C-alpha cells in the first residue's frame, strides 16, 4: 500500500516475526485530508460542526490533522476530526 503522506499506517502485530521474537503493538491513526483541508480553509470563520456527541458552534481557531480548535466566547473546544459528521460555515 502506497503512503499518501497524509496517513500513518501502523498496525497491531500480535504474532512472531521471522526471528521468532514477539512483535510489539503499535498505534493506528488515519487522517482525513479533505476534512483537514476544509477546516484549515475555515480558520477565522464561524462554523457549526456536528459531531457524534452533538453540535459545536464557534470560530475555527486552529486546525490540525487530528483535531480542530473551536473558540466560542471564553471557551475553546478541541474536536477530534474523526468525530465530525458534517461542517457548515455560518453566514
């Protein structure tokens, strides 16, 4: 599988390697490049983000490959990108 540079492809190994040693576990993380790019383009703008836990409104303060920071008044919300269902810019 070819890497796109946007994803980390590490898998859990639970067997033995070719030398007969136990493989150690590694994390798996997948980045959604189009969602990240959309959020990055919305920095400084008001949005509504629907998540699996409910909607979050505010200004996109920052966007990273795994989370977005939403600022609303004195509160900042860090939302995992994998929890986002949809994003709607507010007018």
